[in-house]
DNA sequence: GGTTGATGTTTACGTTGTAAACAACACATG
DNA sequence: CATGTGTTGTTTACAACGTAAACATCAACC
C-alpha cells in the first residue's frame, strides 16, 4: 500500500505521522494548498515545527501523502459502485461516484488530477493509467462489453476516452472555465453519463472509430 | 549604421510593464511557476525588485498578466485555422491548433486551463465559455452544422462536449496521468480528432443525445 | 551498565512577498 | 517662472516561509 506500514487503524491512538498528515489534509481542505505550511501543520498536530521533518522529507513529500490519502478515499468511493446489480448499473454508479467525489472534494480532486508537472512528460509518479482506480474503470467497461451492453473494443482505450471526457468536464468546471452553477453542471454531466451507460445510444460515442 | 541611435518608428522600445511581463513569462516558460519570483523578474527586466509593484498590484496579478498573454497567443493560433478551405477542414485545423499549442506550451496551457480555484465556484474571472476562443470553437461547429456536415444541435453544447473531451486528454497527459510519450499521445488524440471533423463517422459522438 | 537509533526540540539562515518612506522627473496650473 | 501633483523608480525593512544543524529525550538491545 502506501507510506503507513504496520498499523491497525481501528482503535489505537493516532501516531505522530498520522496526526501530521491529518493536520495537513485538514488545512488543505479548509483553505487550500497555500495554507499548508509546515509551521501551521505542526501547530495543528501539536508538535514543534521541525517535527514533521522526522516523518516527511519535505513539504512536497507531505503534500504527496495528502494526495495519496485522497486517492485512497477516491478508490474506496468507487468501490461502492460494485453494490449495483448489473454491469450497466455498475458503470453508471461508477460515473456518479466519480462526479460526486470531485464535487464534494474539489481541492483533493485538483491535487490528484489537475496538477501540472514541471519536468519532462512521462517522468513523475506512476501514471494513473496503471493505478487501481483506472483498472476499476476498465473492469467496469469490460464487464459491459462482455454482457453485450456496448460494442466490443479495447476496454482500456474506451476507459481512457470516457475518463478524459468526464475529467475534462470536471476539471473545466473546477477551474471555473464554465459559467455554470453546480446544479447546471450536474445536469450537463448527466447527459454525457447517461449516454455513457446507455448502450442503446451510440456509446461509447467513438467506440467504432477508436476500437 | 552609424553611431547615431536609430529609432524604428513602427517598433518602439518596450515599456517597463512590457519588459516585466516578458521577464515573468520567460522565467515561467523556462522554469515553471515557482521560478517566477518578483526579485528574479525584476532582475531580468533590469529594474529594482519593487519596481514591478508600480505596474502590478501583486505577484498574482503579474501571473495573471502572463496568463492573459498566453490566451492572446492561443487565440491567435486558433485563428490560423481560418485559412483552411472548408468548414470541416477549419474545425479539424482548430483541433490541431489546440493540441499543438498545448503540447508546445505545456506550462502556459496548465496556467490557463488547469488552475484550480480556491474560492467557491463561479466566482473568479469571466468564464472561458464567454471568451473569444470558445466563441471561435462554437462558430466552427455552427459552420459545420450549417453546411450539413454534422447533425443539428445546440452548437454551444456540442462545443463544450468536444472541448471537454480534448481538454480532458490534454490535461491528463500534462498531469502525467497517462503512461504515454508524446507520439503515442498524439496518435490517441488523432483518433478522437479525426472523428471530430469527419462527419461520416458519428460525430460529434453524442450529438444525438445531447442536442 | 552503555550504545544506538528514532523522535522531538530550539535556533538560525537564506529567500520570499510586500509595506513604507523617499527620490527623480513630467507636466499642468498659478 | 515657480509650484504643486502624479508617475515611476529606488532603498530599506519586516514577517513568514522551507529547512539545515545541533542538541535533547528515551526505549531497545549488546
């Protein structure tokens, strides 16, 4: 898994590391990235400013831990979609879970998916394409294809196309490029998502061309 | 040329403001947002550190000016697509111009379109939906619809859908979420864009559903 | 015991954004 | 002409930041 190793997070008192990440996350969610200063985090975690450096190499590493917690939450949320009865409903629920997470945790979403990277492309952390959440989406699509709910095609490519479409809408909305309030935005997304899990419409729209 | 300094009437010397934005832009493009410090900008513009504050209220305002220069360049680039002979070709060229700009100016693109905003949604600058570049895309699509190159539908909604799709791909690529090098990424985008300007394919893919 | 390593602290340094006070100069108005 | 008055530049100063360095505490193991 991630940074934390041996812990039964069920009942023990939180470790200093956990308190520090928790403090950073709280500050981040409440007031954004610039509010996450090492001093503020330390104060909130009730340690001295330099204590955080015993657990995280730098502020950047701490923010990375916050991001990973976001990904954990995100994946957990997606997995709720498995409760739906059929493949089509599961894909639909996955899309809804994606949207809900992004709108309820806009800063986390931005940290996880909208951070441009300074260095050359294909350098940083493992691409999300290989991550559990993307695999989950691919599985949902493959499931639909297998059930004959959508035209056959490389499920990875289909997932990428669908993901890009939804992420494009979400990230433009979060970057405030759309003159829409949340309700109008959800309505817009609903149309796209409805197409996404309604095989009788030509979905995935570009399946014929891409696959 | 003699010792006498020659003044080109058409091309006067840049003002201090212009030099400062130019310096900020250069630093930003070369080394990213963190490299754009007021002191570094001032040094590059050959003024004292505080001089920039006579022209920009804050560092944030200066970055905003850099962003606006990016939007100017972007719009100019898009307008080259008008040289193409027909509506279909113009829409295709518009998509290519979008992609080219993003890949050639990744930091500018991220500054312009991938910046999440702290405040509540629908608060900041005028939404891009109202901006000239989006209008341009809407016009290209309306043009195609009028020419019978694609099924009728609200061109604004169609443009939004197409924009989101492309922007989703681009921004995920720039955020390094895709395990693709630039060539592979371009190939992927080409398939989507081909569908976008090829009316005989079902484009825009979700036109029937959205419109 | 004593040594060691993990964890915490205090102190200090260099860099940042920017407020404040001051200087040079253009220019309109007496 | 002198005299404000506004624009543009400067120097100086300060608080907040990330973090290096040195030191303190304390449990675990020879």
